[in-house]
C-alpha cells in the first residue's frame, strides 16, 4: 500500500512538472517540423521571466523540473541558438539522388554554413535556395557564378505566345481611352456564333480585361489610394478569370489557407491519449491560391503600395512566405505522384507577387 502511494506521488510530480513545462512550450512555434522560438522575438522575454519566478515559488517543484524550466528559458532568451544540428542532421540524411551538385561541390556544406549563421528564420531552414537572395553574396556562402549556375540549371522558360494572340494584344497599344473603345467596338472574327471556348478563350479574356480596366482609367480611380481589398476586387480579380478554362481549377481568394502547408504541419498530429491532442495547425495564407480538388498549383501575393525592390512586405512575401508555401505544394504533388523522376522534373507552379501603387515620394 505504501509503495502504491509513493508511486502515485511520483506520478503526480511528473505530471505537475510536465504541466509547468507546457506553459513555456506554448512560446514555441513549428518551423518545418522543428520546434524553435519565434524569429521576431527579442532576446529577453519579461513574461517568461515572470512565469519562471512563479514556477520557482511553487512548493512542489522538483530539481529536474527546475532544470527543464531553465533550459527552456535560456533557449527562448537567445533566438540565435536555433539548435542548427536538427537541420544539419536532416540535410546529411538526404538521399544521394536528392542532392543537387554544383561543378565544384554539393550545396549541402554551403547550406549548413548558412543555417549555422542564421539567427532568424530563413529559406535555408526549409532547404530552399533563392539565387536572387543577396544573403549568399554578402556572407560569402556562394559566389555569383555559382548562383548563376543554380539559376540556370533545369530552368524552364515561359511557353511561346501564339502569333495571332500576340498581334491581338498589340492592337490595344493606343494613346487615348477613346481609341481603345474603338478597338473594343470592332467585332472580331471569333466572336458571336464562331466563338469556340477551347480556341478563343484567351482572346475573349484579353478583350474583357481591357473592357473592365478602361473605366478605372477613365474615371481615374487608379490614381487614388485604396485598401488592398479594393485592388483585389477591381484589378487582380482579372487574373483569377484567366484560369477559368482549366477544368476543375478554383481560384480561391480572401486569405485562404494553403491545404499543402496544413498537411505538412499536421503530419505528426496524433489522437489524444498519452498527451492532449494539439489543435490542427492552419496552412499559410495567400491572397490567391489555385486549387484543384485537394491539391494546389499556384498562389499570388499582392500589395497596395510599392516600396521598392527591398520593401519590407515584398521581402517577406517574395523571400519567405511564397517560396515556403510553394515547397509545400511541390512536396504534396510529388507525394501524390510517388516521386517519379520524370513527372517531378515536369512540375511547374504559378506564382504572382504583385506590389501595385508607387508612392509619390519615389
């Protein structure tokens, strides 16, 4: 009976320790399957220090619990200590066929070098290399020649536009709104009874796009400043309609969550039993996501202001958010196709990062 009471007390202490540690684990977030502090967190967290004092005042706190609390506190106070070994080990375990090689060496040592240097979230943590990222030059990770090699290897150009379609677009090169209306009033051979949605969709989309944008120019609504939602409704929605001819494709707007990102974040979620079931993590949000069924093929990010090539919003959405979301989409599609080499190299996704209004000061 005595041993049963002792075991019960020890179990109670373990659960109490776990509950106390859980308070601080809430300060963590998931980064590609690894638990790390928030990249924007300051080095010192007053709320964490207060929580640590409160915990240390608990009469029933054990020495092992105190050590665990101290370890978590120290980790949270030092964002630069991201435990890069977690990422390094995953890189080293990549299968040989998954390792891209430069002429001089594989990219893995250089990627490890950058991961170790990073104090905040970077694409390198997701094993993504952006050859246009100046970080690689400034910190001597890759040479300009190596980045150019990465950029050109396996590069796929845009498909050639048919000559008749290009000629039709050129017909709208006019200097006045009145001249544009004259072109719009001209009946085309493909219109009316001759219209075939499989052959003439692009022509029809171009004409309707010009017709929709023309009043915005005539009434100078584009000269005024608006919220981002206004641009989504009046301008960028025209991009959504360009995918209407793709069977089953849905252009989802309104900050929709990426299903591919959600799949990745919840792949290790389990039913409650030993521990409480975690809440389902939402995928990354995009201004536009191209979705067919449960699979995704593209996305878009837009902005109401243009702050230059290195504006904060553009850097974040072009340099972190969009590439990570696209990697999730590619992995999800590759999982569906069983990672067949031929189909993998044929995959192409569509991405738009569109800042709009140029500030008057520029």
